[in-house]
C-alpha cells in the first residue's frame, strides 16, 4: 500500500457566471484555505468572453498561488498563458502540443485500467475519474473495457501509478461534502468541488473551509 494521500481541492467554476461577482467570489474563496487549482468550466461561453474571464481571474488566482486551468479550449489557454488545460483523454497530446511542456494538462479518463494507463502514458499531469463515463468503455477492446467503480479505480491507481488522480462529479460537476470525504479517504489526490463552495449559505469562503474540513483525512 502507498502512504496516505492528503487530498487538495480542485475548485470548478459555475458553468455560467457574472464576471464581476465571480471575480469577487474567487478572491473571497481563495482567502479561506488551500486550493490547488481553479478550473474555468464555461462550455457555453464564447471565446472572447472566456478570454475576458481568464484575464480578470488569473491575477486573483496567482495572488493566492492557485493555478488557473481552462476546460477544453487549449488554444486560448496557450494564447493567454493560463496555467493549464483540462481535456478529454483523447485530446491530451493535442493539448500538450498547444500549451507546451511547462503547463498543466489534465484529462478525464474512462474508469477502466486500460484507458486510465493510456491517459497517463499520453503525458497527462493528472487523470480524473467521474461517475458518468461508462459509455467510454465501448472504445476499449475486450476484457480491458470493464468499468470499475470510481473509488475502486482511485485505490487501484494510487497503489500503482505516480501521476496524481482526481475524483469528479458527473459532467464535470463538483462533489458533495460527503462524496468529497469519501474520495479523499479512497486516496484521490484532488477532489473536484463547485456548488458546495459557490452556493454555500455563508458564502464561498465558508464553502472552501467546509470542503477542506471534509477532506482532511487523518
């Protein structure tokens, strides 16, 4: 068995944002405790609007030593020198070519051993597992297509693979507090959180504090 993993937060933006409010919320959230990355997951946002979000929010992230990662659009991440990009596993090599060797490239993988190892070998800096990717097994031949439960593949991964792994909710959503705790205990290096921070009744700083408390596994 590997040594216990101390999980960190991977903070996911709401899919739709008001930029002024979001920038203020990010500043408040990041003052509250350790956050590894902020992922801009805004699939319906136009390219120019996304550029504005990046240029507004990235200095706030860097003030708190938090990496800014962009979902999907590696060309924009490269253009604006964002800290990294999060893509599907089959886009890893293309993303790496765009952002270069010194930027983060994270991928979401199907929950099969074969697909996960392929993602790591493609050069991903982290590999994320989510509960909604069973259809991806159709792309993996034979017995290697077996889809493994999310917590089981994280435990298996930590015993064998040095590349960090992450637990996500369905469709790039964040986890609940209970699921964050569960996957931290399973050994995820990062847990993806979103609504439990942005929609916390006492504000995003309290949301980050609650999430950190949940994943603080002895």
